[in-house]
């Protein structure tokens, strides 16, 4: 252990951090969506990965087939994600609300599979090349480092997502209603809060964020593919790492996961990367299940 | 009646095609694995996304014991189950602190780690390319090479496990488990050591799944890590849910449906009187998955007892229909004791 | 309502009973039946879909030209869903129920292994498009129509050694069986010849391959061999290379020789070299036969290796059937006599000892110019 010399110099490590933060931003958005749903409904949305997929594909259709303006597409994807969230609550969540958690998980996985394959039927089984965002064609060199404009988009939109979420939950009436329902659903109902609305709103926001995440990662990679379960695993890992209790801890968990993946690949081993990350997940689950950034167990 | 049943069972594989024998064999193997999961899910309500790893541990253990150490299959198979059970115990330890989704994630992490180890430890396990050269077992010098002979083996093991399981649940252990499932807090208050029973369940569940893995390895005579991904864990969950979660037949029924449904769809897709569009849909794997997912959801919501309930009702109804009102014996088939 | 459900249940059971028993054998076999087992969804989806199309087109062409000695050939397709269990059921169904006399499949190594064992037992010849090195070992009925991995390794190794005269090279591979096998194979070829090899692995679902490039750059490699399964992650890898401003030359595996890869990689693929089965400007007659037919039948789809594999598989069987008819064992015997057959993949010469049949001339080097593959002279 003492013999270990860093494989890379500082510049390369910084570069690793940059790419780690980029991917981490996507994980952060997914984890944030998880958090919102969990905090409002106590449900862990095992179908969350599939909305990320759909976000990218919807964005693709709007940008490539309908050739709409980018900002319009972004807004539309958010809106459609929000609508999906409301529908998702009505059609999927409500019937399984009172079922045992184990069965809930199975149902959500089934829904994820269904929508993943519907996407494959509509857009084809192969991934699609997504056009770059505005001002993103060329990397920005900073000395010897390279910064991608897309990374700035990811970080920017993640922070925007975080800000909006915080504002909704703390600042608006519906946000207060969501938090009240989360706290004690019976009391909330007694106070006249329409819990169906709060659930819908929570899913709406979460799925909108997920859809946006899908669109934001696509220019770096591609749109589509059978990635619902891998995205779910990454998002969930990020949530557990950071902690599901607060929006901020979820986001930090996402960035942390991205950075750790990047650093572990670059500095330790690319062959055992998945095993390393999963072992870390197990450790956190066993030793600090509330997450690294949360102060108490929810 | 039962002698007739046994007679049919013995003759049947020789009357039918190798294809159907292979289907029944797969159903048998998957049933054992699904029963393993059902033991866990049905008795503790906990989800495991790592069953594929136990299946794989059983498969690789049995394969390596017989090919590299030349151990006799009849020893290797139970050994494989025991090795899987040891890992089941280890994973089960996490269940002391974790529940539901968190436990599911822990089992998933275990599955992923297992896969990486298999893939990287190539000299030992054959790596990503897989392990070749696994042989069918010999029974008193007679190799179980034909489809029918291996089918008997699989279903024999399945019956053993089934009856062992059923009796287990009737005993004191069974009632303890039952009370744990219903209310952990109350059970603990009554002095039942909840964690100890959960641990035992995990171990047993892994044992059954490992045995299934061993049977699979010797059936296919070739195994690769691709068969033991999360995908298979999810398929097992679907089997148990569709079949009927707390029912001892649940694993068998679920496995049967998951194996038979694509065959049925494929058969229908070749019927020439159906319109071309429908036939295309029936043949596409993507559409199959959509159908399964919807089916699962519908069952979970509207018929939580799973197909077992339907089947026992159907058997009761049809036996009344065909054999007159007197014959009520089969209707108790699906009911839990 | 309840009784309606029960009648539906009865129909279901009766259909199952029907499935059990062998379909009645027709008095005269009207067509030559070839079973095809491939994956059209999931990880091997793009390969299987291409192979299936290639096979179907071959069947169409042969039948349009009058079939085999006047009788039509028929392709019976089963999807193995990437699952060896399903694959073994499918092959048993094809052989014992549908009575096919030859099998083409499967897309993945793992299913190919599983079904090859059964084809060998049931004495039905099988041609597999999967490149697994151990597949045809000690088997009398199993053939492969894609080049052996040794050929690819030689081609890449020679490129490093003779063409470029490099000493320090990198291998950037994914953890698919293809990627793992090839990376190990090429490493074993290079090291005894004095090369310094640096390896980095990425996941087939990777969204970022930058760390791997940084490792390779740090190790000062002069060139990189990029090996990967479906197009996605390797395309991301090339994009990352471009973004990081890395200019280390790349030679890629033939698995990436398709339009989808070029589409996903965009201009990041410009200038890379690739080992390819297709000869582009110097099309071989076998390739032209496929390309022209595809232009006619499916003008929107550009031919790739997978189409060629399916196309050749059917043609190889049909040629054998022309000489010996419908008996699986005799078809196998005739296949082994194939000499210098110009297929779309390459020139095949089988023998009882060689069930792989493709020689070193099958592969060539191409490069990517302006988003298209271009042939380069050796």
C-alpha cells in the first residue's frame, strides 16, 4: 500500500475530476428525482431509469424530426416529463400504493421493462445520435485541461433543478402540502390536503427532472438503448451514498459517485471498477445507511 | 388415481418430442430456483435481486467440482447447494440491518461483484467466454444423456425440495416464520429471534437456488456469466409474483408460465389465418416483454394470489365438470395449509 | 363471467396439449427447411437483426432464382433472447418438431456454445456467426462462418509491427466476450514480440471513457486497438478521445464496421483505421452479390458484416443441398468439401479438420474519411 505511486499527475487527476463531475451531474438529477418521490410518498421508484431514457428520445424527436428550437425543446421535455409524472401516479402508483413493498418493487420493475420496450418499438432498438446543445460544439481548453461546454450545461441544469425543487418544496403551498403528506399522511388528509394532488405533483417534478437528465446526457453519449436498469442502479447508488433525506445530499451523492467512478477507473483499476463501486455501496449500506451527507436517519 | 398419474408421468417424456421434454426440463430447473426465491419472498417479504448470483454460484461450483476436481455429480450437486447456502448466509447477514429496497440494493451489489469476479478470474472460471466441457451425470453407470432421463432427474429433485419445503412450513419453524412475516415486532415480543429466522430463510433460499444452478449447468453442459445477470434475478421475481407468492406451488406455476408463454406466442405467430401485423407482433421479443410486464402488473393489482389461485379454481371447476360433483379432491391443491 | 374465464383457461390448456405432440409429418417435404436462431433484441440485437435480414434476403434470392433443384428453401426463425435456455429449447423445436435439416445461429457466443452441443448430438449441421474460439473444437457438425479470432489478432498485430513499427501500444476494450477474448489474445501475441502493452477496460454501457484515455496517454502508447461489442460505448470512447484532444492513432475491430457506429461517433471517427471484412472500393464478387441485392430489396439499409454473415450462412447450406439433397449428415459432408467459395464475408474453404474456412485474406484495412469507410492499400 505504501508502495503505491499515483499513476497520474495532477493535471490528469483534475481532468478526471471534470469528467467525473459531468457524469455525476446526471446521477445527481436522477438521485434528486428519487429523493423527491421518496420524501413525498415513501416509495422507491424502481421505474425511474426509464424516464431518463424517454427524456433523451423525446428530445431527439423534437430536435431532429420536428427541428424545434433548443430552448423550446428543453421546456417541452420538462413539461412532458411532468405530465408523465402525473399519469404515472394515477395509472401505476395508485393501484399499488397499499401493496407490500416487495411487490411494489416488482411492479415498478415490470413497468420499467414495459416502457423500455415500448421505446424500442417506437424509436428502434439501436441508440440514436443526439445533436449537440447550443455553444457546445467545441471543447474549451484551460491550459492543459479540457472543459466541455456540455459539462457546464449538465452542472448548470442540475443546479437549476435543485433550486427549483428547493423553492417548490419550501416556498410554495403545494410544496408544504407535499411535506405535510410525507410527514403524516393521515394528519394531512384530516387537514384537508388532497394527497392525490401532492403525490401527482411529486412524481411530476421528479419525472420532469429525470427527463431533463436524459436529454442532457444524450449529446455526450446517445439517445435510447436498453439502459433503464443501469441508470436506475446508478441513481439509486448515488442516493444511498449521499443520503435520501435532503435534496442537497442526493445531489452531492450524485456528484460524488461520478467523481469516484472516474478516479477509481483512472487511479485504481478499470477491470475491477464495477466491483469496487458495488463494494463501496455495500459498505455504506451496512455502516452508514443514511448516507454520507445526511445528519440523521430519515 | 395417483398410480395413473405416476404412470403417465413416466411414459410421457417418451411419447412427446424432444422439444417439449426440454421445455419441461427448463420449467423444472427454474421452478426450483423460483421456489428458492419464494421461500424468501413468501416468508419474509424481502426482495432479493441477487438470486442469479446464487444460481450462478451453484452452477459454477458444480461445474468446477465435476470438471476440475473430478468429483461425482451426486456429491457435487448438494455441495454446490451448500456452497451457495454459505453465500446465502453471508448475504443474509445484511438482512439483520437492512430491509426492503435497501436490502434489495445490497443483494444487487452482491450479484454485480459475483459477476466481476467470475469474469476476471478467467483461468479458473473460463471468464466471459464461459466454461465448457460439463458432463451429464452417470446413474449407476448409465449416463443421463437423453432428454427424458435428465427430465426425470430434475423433476425428482423438484419433488424432493417441494415436499421438504412443505413439511418445513408445517413444523414449529414454519409457524415461527409465519408470525415473523405477519408482524416482526409482535414476533420479537413473543421471544422469537427474528434475525435468526431471517438468516435461516436466506440460507435455505440460496441452497435451493444453488441446486437449481447445478442442475442447469449439467443440463446445458456449458455455462457463461451472461446467464447470471440481474436480468435473471428479475425474471425469477416475475415468476414468483405471477405464480403466487406464498403458495408452495407458486414457483412451479410461475416458471411454467414464463417458459410456456413465449412458446405459445411463437406458435400463434405461425398460424396462417391470423393477419400479418398480429403475427409480426407475436414474433417480436420486444412485444413479448411488454406483454409480460403488463401481465405482471395486472396480476399484482387484481389477483395478488397469482395464477395458482386461478389454476386451483379451474382444476376444481373442470374436475367437477368432467367427473361429476363427487370429485372435490383436487380443489385443495392450491390452498395453503 | 367466471365461467367464460374458465373456458378460456381450457382453451389455453388444450393448446398446450397440442404443443406437446409432434406435428404430423407431411407426406412429402415440399421445402428445404433451414432453422435460424438469433437474438434480435438486447445486447446482441443489432447483430441478430442484421444477420436475420441477411439470411432472409439470401432465401429470397435463392428462391427467386428457382430454389434448390426446383424446390424452395424455407427459413424458420426463432429468437433466442440472448438466453441459452431459450436457445436450447428453440433448436430442439426446430429439429424435432419443424424438422429442419440445417441450423444457422446464434448471434452470441454463449448461446452458440449451448446450441452447438445439441446440434452435434442430434447430428444436424450448424453454422455459427459467433466468433468464439473454442466453438468448433472437437466437433463434427459445427461450423463457423466468421473469421477466427487468430486471424484478427494477426491482422492487428501485423499492423502494429510491420506497418507502423510501434513498440508501445494500448488496448482499449470492453468487457463483452468479444472484447475480453480479443484483448487477451492480442496481448499474448504482442508481448513475446517485445511490445509494451497497456490495457484499459470500459463498460459496454459506459457514458464516459475519459479515464481510460488518460491512462493510455499517461502510458505514452503510440497506437490503440479499440475493441468493442455493439456500437455505443466504443463510439463514446472515440468522442471522448476527440474532446480530450488526444491524437493517438486508433485501429478498431471489425465489430465496429457498420453505419450505426459511424453515426454515433460522428466526426470523432475521422481518420481512424479499422480492420474490416468489406473491401469497399475493391469490392469482391461475393460482396457485390450481397450489395446489389440489398440495393434492390432494401435500398435504405447499408450492408454490413452481420448481413453478410446471414447471407453466407444460407448460401453455404443451399450450395451443399444442391448436391446432396435433404439429409443433414450428407449436407455436413458436402459442406466440408467446400473449396474457394466466394461469399460476402470472404472466401471459404472447409475441410474435415477446418470448420472455420476463412483465410487471412478475408480481412483488410479501411479508414474513415468524411464519415465513410474507405479502402486502404496494405
